[in-house]
C-alpha cells in the first residue's frame, strides 16, 4: 500500500462476549441502529430494479458457507471496549461506532449483500490469539497489528497507519498478553503507508539509533515509500475522494467500509527508516531468536513487498499478497498497473516452498486461516485468480476484444467466483480486466476514431445537438431511469452535463442514476465512486476534508533527485517560456552534487555532475535543504543566516519560484461542480469523516 495516508474507519462484530459489551452501553446500543433517512436532501432510496439486483445476488451467492465467520471469531482474547480512539489534538483518529449498524443481520436494500457480509466480517475489533506466540490486534485500522514472541521481547509486523491507533492496540495487548516485555523488532511487510505509519506510536527513534530496536524491510523499501505516489500526488488525492468515499457519511446510503477493512485512521503517521534490508529473493534471518525466512515479492501488490515464513511455528505471514478478496491489479486512485502474472507466480512460490507444512496463514488484513488443507486451498485459488486474469484477458485480447469491451466480456471461472476470498472487495473484475489490457497494449482500442479524441466538453455539444437538445435527452433519460437501464441513462446524461454544466435537472438526474448504480455494486471502490459522483453533482465539491500531504518523515525520506524531479512537475512551462539558466546544487554533508538546467521551458537535473559555467551555484547541507523541502525554512532564509551559500545570480531562485504551482486536490472532475463548493459537513444524520488514504 503507497506513501501518504488517509482513508476512513472500523468497528466490532466479535462474538457473543463482545455483543454483550456493546449492548451494555446506551451510546453503543444506539449506534447499532442504522441512521434513518438519506443523508442528502436530494438522495433517493433503492429502486425496484436495484432491489431486484440485490435479491438475485442473495439467491446466487454461497451465503451458507460460514467458514469465514468461524475463522474470524477464533482466538478472541479480549474485545476493544473503546469504540473511538482520539488523537493528541482531541480529534477522533479512529471511530468504530459508526459501523455498528452493519452488525444487524437485517438486509439493506441499498447495500449489496456480499459487501454487507464483508463489512460484518471486518467488524472484528479486539485482541486475538493466532497460535501461541502470535497475536493480532484487529479492527484498529485498515491493517491488523501483529505481535510475535521473540527471545527477549515482541516482534511487530506492520504497525498500522497512525501512532494513535497503534498505541491503543499495544496497550490492549500489554493488558492481556504482553507481560511488560519490550518491542525488539518491527517488520515492515511493504511500502504502502498503512503498514508503517503507526511505528512512532510504539517505538522511540532513539532506541532504533541505539540498536535497541531493529527495523526490517524488503529491498527498495525507502525508494518506493517515497516515489510510488509523489509525482502524481495531487491527482491521486483527488481520485481517492472517489475510490475511498472519503466524504461520504457512513450508513446504508453512503460509506459501508473499504473491503480490506472499514477504513483508515486519521492520526499523525510517521516513518522510521529500516535498519536492515532483506536483499535476497529468499533470505533466512534470526530475528530476536526467531528463525524467519523472508521471501521478496517485488511488483506484486506493492513494488517492494515480502512474505515471511516462521518454520518453528509453521506459520506463513503472507503480507498483502493474499487477502480475503480479489485485490487491485489497477487501483482507481491511480498507480502503475500491477503485474498479475508475476503476482500469481510469487504466490505459487510461497505455496510450493512453505505450503507443504504450514499450519497457519496470517496477513496484514482480514483474519487468519488454519489447517494445511485450508491454507493450500486459499493459496492455490488466489494464485489461479491472478493468473487467470492475466492469461484469459490476453487470450481475449488476441481475439480482438478491446480495452473498452473487456470488462463486459471477461469473468473469472465459476469455481473462483464461488469462493468468498476471490470476490471483488478491493479490486473489481471490471477495472482489473481493463488494467491487464492497459499493461500490455495501452489505452487505445485500435479504432482510429478514438485515437485523437475530442475532450468531453468539446464533443458533448455535438452529441446534444444531434440527439435533439436537452429536453429530449432528459425525457429519454427519465424513461431509461424508470426502466432501470441506468448505464444507458448515464451515457446520454453525461453528454448533456458536459455540454450544459449548469443544467440542474441534468445533474440531478445523473446523480439519481449514479446512486442506483452505486447501490448495486459489490465492490466498495465502485460503490464509493458512483456515490461520490452523485454527491458532487448535487452539492458541488466539498470544501473541507483535504487529505494530509506527506508528513515530514516521508519528505525527509525523499532523495534530492526525487525532490528536484518533482519541482520539474510543479513548474508551469507556460510561465517558464524564454527563461534559461543553469544551477549547480552542492550538498556537502552527504557529498551530493547536481547540475540543474532550465531550458525549453523544462526543468531537468543530473546527479553527480556540475555545469562548467553555471549561472548560480548553491551550496547547502542536505539536512538544511530538508527544512526547505518541508516548508519550515525557505532557501532565502538559509542564505540570509549563512546556512546556505550562493555564488552568481541569486535572482534566479525567485524566477524559478515564480514558475511553481501549488496543486489543488479539489479540482473539478464532473463539470459544473467546482463553482458550487459545498461544505464537507453534510446537513444530517451522519457526520462525514474527511480522511482518505493512498495505502492500497
């Protein structure tokens, strides 16, 4: 999971013991009642067509298979009593209370029954024993915190998203199991932020520097922590409002969880750099007296990721390579398309290397699986799931099925569709299918008519004209809506909204259409995206709830080259026309040097070189440059107090600064929504929680 942090949240569904606890508190008991009425004044309930889609899903899916619930409940030591965890500033960092309505076994006609099912499963909120010596605090964040007994203390796998939630998980663990022993090692399974952001909640960096605590990570970890999302960060942030439903209130008409968990905490994540990198494909290391075999699995679920096998415990930590869901081959927030075949092969390697004797499979999300037969079944099925995506989609592509058709043609084999852990709770069949073609063949469908497409706002007026104008489109769209043909209705209404962004009737009707499509989705990202689109069409782009930019720990982790590359992205070339200069940058404390050129309205840099006749030479320690990178102290201030030195034309710095743009992650996606920005706080029964995450 990526390099920032933001999402939404989790809550309880533990077992009889925890249910008694829930019922003991009036406030908690009230939370079990789903909010009445739609959170938006223009919002609608489910149509008869949506109800029929969900009824059909209830009849066709294998709800009689209750093994997941049995495994989810197994090993409960203590439920977490506090449904809300607060940050240091008093804000709520984690809120499980808002999801308790999902524990009702009643059927909601605005939530896909399979999505409701995973929501109930993700309500496991407490401390669990996996096997003697391995424990998990579940439901404290999108991820689970895992504790393994070492010789002198505890080994932590993936310390959640935020220090606040990790601290609470550690406290519960210490109360029941920890026995006062310290944390000796932290293992980051991969580079996504929800697997390392909470480390400062339980580890003091001075202890790491003193060698009291080791931090282990896969190869290229720091590079990918920083680089995977930096270049397109603002665009990803904006898209995450859709995928993660960051501003949708929790409830039957809005946000109902994120599949991998209920959401992500909104604390204050940090990062402590690893002290040991696992470099080899397979590497055996003794970690606080525990023999562990690490399997690097690069460019699977994350570009830097590793599984871990503990032979003496016959336990496989599968990181996030296997979860109780189809994962993202392409994530809707935006990222490089993942390699499904490579992913499958790494799962297969784990199956053949460790699956023969393993007796427990546990991971960063969801719940463990026990028994060798069960483990082998899951590893085989997940291996085949990703391999089938790769192989069969390319099979269809080689017969002429295009990127614009594949999601309506491909479906996984029935034997996999009948397995709950192969359902699309994070990735969906629709967007993953298109991703495979995009990876191999790119975005073009090979039709020349789509090779140089007009922008939607340019082509839409012609469509509206040829369809006979707005009234005819609205009339036909209302009929399609009333017939339950929502995708067809969205096709023509989308054209009208682009052609006439101020047409209130068109936007409201398109919002109604999006809402019904959203209710019908099993996949949270698809549901959230359609419902978020409906919200913005009705109310405009929310003002509040900006996602947090990368914290100082992540900024400091950026290489100087990465920082300079990002300056090139931030520069508006139109403002740089006619400018030409060369800067030498020298950072003496780490021995780096860069030649930076602005020419052809483009900013470039090359490490390890200096220009012979620079217009400016800037000398500043990397440690001081970091203050400028994080916005704490400008280059000009460093020059003024002597912590930086300049030779040449210092005015170049001001000219360069004048070309830079601060990205606004509230840019318009749907036409006609930017001018009417709404408050992030909805009027009504639920409170929107403005947090997002790039973690997956």
